[in-house]
C-alpha cells in the first residue's frame, strides 16, 4: 500500500496524509506574483491514444448509505461518468453478491439497499455506464477458506446469461498483495490461510498462489461466458513489494486479459506533479509482464480501478483532470476514482447529499474536452507547472486542456496547433481556485463557460494560478 494513503478495511475510507507546506499552498489563497509564460505546441496528426469508452470511472461500495440517492444517475452523466465499479475495494474479498452479506467473521457493514441488482438497475444502466466488477477471491461463503471460483462463475451466469447485462470486465480479487504475506497482518481479508497464526511468508497467501488460483477463477468464469475479460491486481514498479509481480506473472503468463493497478501517489498526496511518474512506471510494468507473457505483453490493457489524491480544494480537481487524461494517454482503458462519496460527491452528513466535490469537477473538465472515442494527441509545454493535453475530436474540432499547477503565479500560454485548420471562435471553460471560498473543499460554483474569440491555430490564453481551462475550437 502507498505510504501517503492508507485504506481502512472496516471503514472503507481513504485518508489523505502528509499535508505539509504544499498543502498550505494548495488550500489557502496566496498573493499573486509575476505572471509566467509558457509555450504549448499541439500536433494533431500525432495521435497518442483513443479516449476509452469505459474511461471515466467511479468506485461504488456496498457500505455506502447514499447508494441510490435521488438524482444520482443524472449527476453522474453531467460529470461524464462512463464506468462504475462494484462492490468496493477491500470489501470485495469478504462480500457475497447473491445474499448481499459479508463472510462470517469479517465484521463488515453492508447496507441492505446496496445490492448488485440495485447497482445495475438504479445506477449503472440509467447512467449508461460500463461495470467493473470485483469477484471475491479472499473468502468463501462459509468463512472456512479462500474464495470459491464457483461463486464467481455463478455471478457471471446471473449477470450475463440470466439478466443479459453483458458485463465485460471482471477483477479477480482486490489488492491481494495486502493479505499479510509481505507484512503481517495486512489489510486485505484472505482466508486462504487462517488468521490464528503468523501470516507473513505463508505460501497459501503468496503471489504465486494468487496466480495459480486466478487460473481456476478465470477458467470457471469463462466457461460460463467466454466473451468476458478478466484481470489480476499488480503493483506499480515503485511499490513495495513490486517484486511480487514476478511470482504472479510466472503463473498467469498470457492467460489474463488485463492488469489492474491502484494508483495513490507514493511521494505526496498533494504533489500535483506526481502524474509525471505514470507513463514511465506503466512502461516498466508492461516490460516486466512481457518477460513472462511474451512480446504482446507490452501492450496488455491496463485498468486503474482505484485512484485518489491532490489534497483538497482546487488542487484535487486539477489532480483528477490530469490523472484521467494522463492515464488515458498511457493506455489505461478505465480509471476509477475511489470513491463515489469520498471526494467525488458528498455524503448526506457533510452538505446536501450528492453535492459535487473536487474530483467531480476534475472529471467534468476532462470529459468536456476528451469524450469517448476522441483521440488524444501530442501536446508539449515548455513548463512542468503548466501541463497541456490535446484532443482531436470526432466532430473535426480540437480541444486543449491547460492545467496551471503553480500555487500563486498565473501563466500566459502561447498556443500553436499544427495539422488541422481551426475556427477563430470557440468555447472556453474555467475552473480552479476562484471557485472555492477560503479553505473549503466545496466549490461555490461549477466550471465557467465563456466565448473564446481570436483563436484559430495560433493564439494566447491566460490561466490563473492553481486553475485549469478547456479550450474547444471547431474545425474550419
């Protein structure tokens, strides 16, 4: 698990830690200093990746007391949500879908309303999103051992054969590396070895055992529906213990359809520059996998089924926008914010239920620019604190996303777009520090839309400190 973010198995919440000087700069207004200048070059003909259909995801958990709140699907549509994950993080390895109950001895809270059928019929289908389902690897229904492949196969049968819901993506377990094998007792519930003795180093909890057992799961599940795609959880190369990947890869080889990573910034949850680590880390991970799965492993699909960070306020919104778009550029086919009522929408006890939080607006800004099946193209910035993403849109237009990560200096950005003739007028959306009152995580307003004039293929735009803008220009 990352050092800056720890997940509580019992409470199921993500706690942001390590809030040092940078957090102070992010959350408090600062006196503006001299304006900085950056140059951004966009090459429309240099495509990087397609915006995935299931890209914009959020995790939903069975302990959520606002699971089916009124108006939730419509709010998710506005944010651009295209994927929802169920049943939620570490609970997955102690959850039994048919009875909506936890494994005996797990002592977890499950809201009786948070059933799989409600997830599908009251949330996912009304939103028009795709499901990311995590099956129980950690424990069987009796609480007498590890997860039962037959239970997972029965879930596939019910969802895809009986109901016809055609769920494509299935995760086998959640963060199995946290089951105590590397560090006793661990955070992940796993009864492949009992809790009545030392767990560290127990072979039944190893990544090798996870790999062997995974093959049983995927064979049972694909025997029911061979069109599904199954994935296993792995560590990023800079994680501890990343060396567990090798033992897992030796067992599964090329038999899995995608790899799952959970990305919580390792160095600091408030450092907005940590997204620079994503692409080199993912390249290293795929190369490691290819040593066991063959050359095709270098292009294996990646699912980021948990992420969170950016501190609070405008910083978290900017982090979310940059995280979604950077992972798409790196080749991820889905990215799930962890979780629905923690930094994405409010819980009923905070403010009015489902009030949009910072990550909600971050996703909305990204999805205004980069819609499913649009193409992300090359965008180069001369400043590491002024990040640019660019999109060749399916309607012939171009969108440019500018993210100013500097805590107290605005940027004047000179933009040149090559390879597509553009109109001189378009639309601009702005969001950032100005949308938040002093030290509050709740925005006073959403993105501001305005007319963009005098643009074309070469123009300038000013981006305030700790803010982002989306510039959309139609093609000529």
